[in-house]
C-alpha cells in the first residue's frame, strides 16, 4: 500500500490517469479497462487510506452524446492495484435500459419514478411538485429543454414540451455529464 499523499488520480473525457509523486508524469491507467467499456467518464473515488484502491463510473464516450452508461448497463469499476486491473461491480444496478449517469437521480433517490400528465410539460410539472427544483435542471427560462438534457418518449427523442402522452408511455430523461 502506497501513501495516499504520494499518488493522485484523475478521470475525465480523455481517460483515467495516475501520477506517483515526485514524478511529474501522468500515466494513463485506463487502457487496462475492458475495451468495450473504455475509460471515459467523470465520477471517481479514491480510498481514503489505500492509494491502490479507486472506483470509477465509466460512460459511453464514443460520441459527444449520449454520455450515458455504456450499453445502458451501469457499473462501477474498481482497482485495488493502482489501475493495473479493474473489476466490474454491478450488483444491485439495473442490467439493461439504464441510460444514466445523472445528477437528476439525486432528486428522486430511485432509478425510476412515476409522474402524471397529458403532455410532457404536465409530467415535468408533476415531477416539480414532488421534487422541488428538478424542472429547472431540465428546462431553461425560455421554457426549452436545456442543451445537456435529452428526453425520450418510448425510445424516441423529443424536443417539444407540448408532446402528448398516453398513460402507458415511458419517458426517459438523460442528463449528460459535462466538464473535464
């Protein structure tokens, strides 16, 4: 186990890196991630007492969008040897159609929630009633969907808040990760 003060990690839209001080060279350790998953992402946590241990949540970085869970199957990847190897950890996570790496989930504390309304705007109003502040994260002051948000109804992306909905329609809201 190495001293936590001598090792730094970073994960961003360029990959996963590590630097061991006193070196001034960042080494890309994300190339050891599974190829189909890649090492693009932003969330990363380092163990507070074991500098060899870190966790990352990769996202689909193949294009600017969707910046969501790879193949709709979110998983945390852990290293316990400074990035030489990574192990997939997905117990308790959705196994399909989970296109999230989103701060919106923090409002609902659930992978999914139900809302009512005859239009997309009414559904968002219902969500706002239950989760104060969530609408502003998705809709701007001109009543348009924000650029970093994608809303899908039954798998088709929509951009009109007046889009009509049936009681059986599935609405999926994806917030892109950005930064880096």
